[in-house]
C-alpha cells in the first residue's frame, strides 16, 4: 500500500506475494531495511498461527518477492493452535535489535543481525542469532496461552486474562505481575498490548480505554541475571559501577579457586578493588602455598594500578621480584621427581629458561619503579649474578656490568656495553688497561671503530701496560696498529701519542718503520714549528739507547746538527755520511767543513798501497763537485808522502788558480771603466738644461710659467731668475710653479706626507725671515748666514714634492680611486642642477629638410 506523504491518504494497493501451500492467513508483519553499497536490502518477517516466514533481497519490494517465485521460501514451523499469532520487533536507535513471535507452543525469539552473511539451508541469508524459546508452562497458569504480548529490551509483557505478566527474556523468570482493575463493567476486558518504539512506552487497550505501561531502568539488574546464569562477559557489560564488577569478578575468582585453577583465580582477584582487600587475597594463596598463583596475582594487580599509586607499585614489584627469585631457586633445587636433593637441576630446562626470561622481561618493564638498591641486594642475596648484571644494565650502572664481564673473561660483551651511546667515555678509559690485556685485538678494534670520540692520550697508560708484557715475534702489535691509525688516518697531533709510537718503532729490530716514521710529514705540521709532533730530543735519547744509529743520524739532521750527524754517520755508513754532508745547501762554509770531515775519514781509513790511497783520495775529490781542492786534503796525508804522487792534481789546481786570477783582472778592468763612465755622467748632469717655451702653462694654475711678479713667492732660498717666480720642469715636459706644485702634491698625498711638506715649507720660511733680518745690518747686502742648512731643507722639499711628475707618476695613478666630485664640492655640484621653469613652454615650429 502506497501512502501519500502530504495528505496521508492511500494512493494505491498492489499485491506482492501470496502463500499458496497452506490455507492459514498471515497474522502479523515486520520489515527492516539496510543499506548495502548503493542498494537497499529488505528483511521481511511474516507469521501465521504455526509458521514464521522470512524474506530478504536487494532492490525493490517487488523485486524481492518476485525472486521467491522460483526459489524456496525460508520458514520455521511450530506446532500448536493460537488464534492471535503476533510478531514484534524491539527497535532501539531506529534499528531492530531482536524479535519475538507469539506462537501456539510458546514465544520464539532471537537477536537480529542484518549484517550477517551466514547462509541458511534454504539459501537465504540467516539474520537471526542467539535464538531462544519460552514455554508457556513456565507461567504456572495451567497452560493458559497469552492473548497478546509486547516486547521490550529485556522482557516480555504477556496478556493473560486481565493480568499483564512481565517475564525476563534472558532468565525466562516472571519478575512482575500487573493487574488492570479499573476496566468498566461493561467492557469485555483487555483486548491487546502494543508499544511505541520512539518513546519506549507500552499500552494495554480495551474497547473504550487505553492504559499506559511505563518502564523505569529495566536493565539495572541485568548484570545479576547474567551472573546467575554464569554469563560473566554479559554480566560485566551490564554493570553500572565498580562494586557490581567486583561481585562478578569475585564469583569468577571463587569458582576458579574452588576448581583449583589458581592462575585464573589470581587474574580475577587482581581486578577487584573493593569487596576483598589486597591482604585477604594474598593470604588466600599463601595459606595453600600457591606462590606461583600469588606471583600471578601481584603481576595482574600491577597492571590495574595507576601511575599515581607509586608506593603500592614499588612494594608489589619488589615482592614479585622476590617471588620470581624464589621460583628460580626452587626450579634449580627440584629434581624430576619433585623431591629436594643436593644436586642442582639442569639450568637449560625449558621451564627454567622460560621463568628466567619472564623474570628478565619483568625487570625490564619495572626498572623505573623498582628501588635500585633493594633490588640489587635481593639479586645478590639469591646469587643471581646474571640477573644482577642485567638489571644494572637496565639502570645504566654500566660500571658494574663491565666489571662483571671482565671478571668472566668476556671482553667482547664488555666492549659491546662500552660502545653504547649513553655510556660515559670515562668508563672506556677506566677499563682500558684490563680490556687490552684480556683481548687486545677486540679492544683495539672497538677503539678504532669510534674514531675521534676517544682521546688517545688518555689511553696511553693502558697501552704502556700492554707494551710492558712480552709478545711473540710474529704477533701483530695491536698498540702500534691503533697508534698508526690515529696518527696517519686521523692525523692526531698529540706529542705524547707520537712519542709512544716512535718508542715502539725504536724497540723493533727492523729499523725501516722507524726511519719511515721519521721521514713522514703529518699534515701541515706544527704552527710556526717543524713538520713533526714528537719530541726530537726524546727521540734522540731513545734511539741512542736502543742503538738505532741511522735513526740518530736522521734526527741530528732534522735538528740542524749536521756536524754531529756526519760524525755519527761515518761510524755507520760512508755513503750515509756523504748524503748528510750534501744536505747543507745554504751554508757553503759548513758544507765544505762537513766534506772535509768525510775526506779525512776516507784518507785515514784507507790501508792499501800509498799510490792506491792517493788515487782513491783524488777520486773522492770529484764527488764533492769541486767543493774541495787538492790543497784542502793535503794536510790529511802523512808528511813523508812524495809530491810526485800529487803532481797531476797540483798542476791542475795551479791552472785553475791562474784562470781565476785572469778572471779577476778582467773584472777589475771592467770596474775601472765603469767608474770612469759614471764620473763622466755626473759631470754631464751638472751641465744639463731644458728649454721652456714662452707660452708654456703651469700644469695646475694654467698661468704662464714665465710669469713676472710676486704672486708665487716661496722663499728667498730658491734660486731666482730675474723677477720670475720659481718653477719646476720635469723630463716629461710638464712644468709647474713651485707654489702650485706644493699645493697640488699636498692635496693629493697622504696626511703624513702632506704634514711633512708643510713642515719643511714652514722651516724654510722661518730661515728666510731670519736671513732677511741679518742682511738688513749688512751694508753690502750679502747674506752672512751659511747656506748649508737652507740648501739641505730645500733639497728635502724638492725630494718631497718633485721626486716624480705628479701627472705621470704614482700620484696620478692613486687619484683613480678618488671620486670625480669630492664631498667638499657638493655645493658646486648643486649649482649645476637644472631646475624646471614654472612658466609655460612655447612650442616653436621647426622645419626639416631631407
């Protein structure tokens, strides 16, 4: 039936489906819809006096019922006769939750799950779950069947005569009976029951009246109903306060305790907060000797405590720790038969390993709440060293952990602890001596792994301890490996490290590594110092002690002690002495002295025939690259040696001296001619002159150079040419008045140079005035003052202002960096600005011819 929403009138009626297999009529209908994707699924339930039909499908109602023309209809049949079969849905939040069918046998009910996809035997989706059946015999009215019923969330309302009996749907017990006693005498009694799903109200009605039946918190005791039925999960879900939940947990715990399922009981007891105290529960387990269950209770109780219960958490955690230790000890002392013996159980058993791992996990989880000192005393008193070390690691007591591993000889584990990020580096230095003695290879590898994080200077005591122990010849020296890594790869500059590495090289029989180390340059070397970082004096003493003579020669050479180097090298190797003597390049006298030492050693060491000795000495002279002559080595030969043996070399030397004398004579002649030329040039300079054009202008003031007048008076000390002002002429052709040149150079020079020019000029002026005063008393007008000071000052002034042409020299080049317009010329610059005229502009005609 389609109903118009506006005027609430029926638009049309259309038949959808007809039951053909039996003659019973449909007594009641209920429908629910659910959205599936973009479609709507319909759920329809219909009842007859003996059957419950269910229809479902996607699409429209017509489509759903049309589909049943070629498939079986799902129904449930119950025997019994009842004239008024009813079907009701309980609706909550606009969704049907469960249903009830008033049939002839009883009330068939169940929960509705419209999202379920379980297929029934008929092929339809079965959306009914947790089905139940209420038999009328439980009402105690001699099998009287209800005339009507209503369905609430937890109860059935059954109309029997004029009474309304309320039955709990879950426990199927009658909880209340309502009597309607105010019906009119003319009425035939209550006809039926109905409900309003939107308000949750129920109504009973007769021919002329409606009676309202209201409910008040009908689910308040449902937790007890479920609890009585041992449906603990449902009971907990309906509890309203902690006390109710405690009663549920208590029943569960007592039941498990009675069944000797102590672990389960402990879990439920741990959830209780009010009914039983913590002490009572603990005593229950202690009284029966169930330590494991007690431990389980404590652990579960910890899970239920909040962070604010710090005191309780610490105490319970400490108690649980002791119980764990007791359990571990009992496992170690119990044999397979369960009796205590003197033998210790196999610690690798699965139960033992399991409880130890569980205990360690507990320590890890409780490390922040356990008292450190108390826990460590407990672990120590029970002899659990491994767990003590483990807990110390959790509390970052790394010193205890590392010390334990070293005592056990487990260097690798100790190094793994020290390599953790939060371990203080001081612990590495503290345990370095023990670790390097325990396992030098692993220790050095761990040091090299952290690279620059360690200061090798602080590891020197540990390395010295390792060095003091004897080692096999073929054994890799780990300290040398580490020091080479730090010095060569990381370019360490610590002198102590370099000295230690050098001392280790010096103690090796093979001197090659020592020599290579002495020759190696490390980075840029010391600031304003040598290119090495070891102490050369210490190195020299050490090499002398270890008799490493070649290294000593190398160190003497580095210290610029070449005489000592050559003297020592002569005791080791002649070629080495020659090489050392040849290293001196900037001091010819010292180089010759060193070669003379070598020559003396060669001559004194030769024991052969005299002529053969002389021949070898002469060959030695050729190796000095003409640095030594035959006369230099003659004193080293015995006095009785005949000169005939040196005849050729002496003649050759005399010829060389003769050539040098001739060369000196030629140089002296050249010097004499040069001196004559210089004297001629000086004489010519005295006669040098230049011609000034009459129209020549001053380079500064642009006036004529040959100006007559007193505008350019500088001082009487200048040589005057008639009445003309003093001027300067440069070889480039530029000419300047003296005053103009002084002013220009003063402006363009530095402040210090300008002040010097002004000072010289002032001193010249003072001397001019003094000379004029003295000349006033001289009749002949001749100056009685010595001109020597004036000439000296004027020469200094000439050097200051006229050493070069200001237009062609450095002064002009420096002016490039000066601005074109100086700051003091800003007013002049502003006067050249073009300002707009307020008067209107006139446009003049202009013709252009192309």
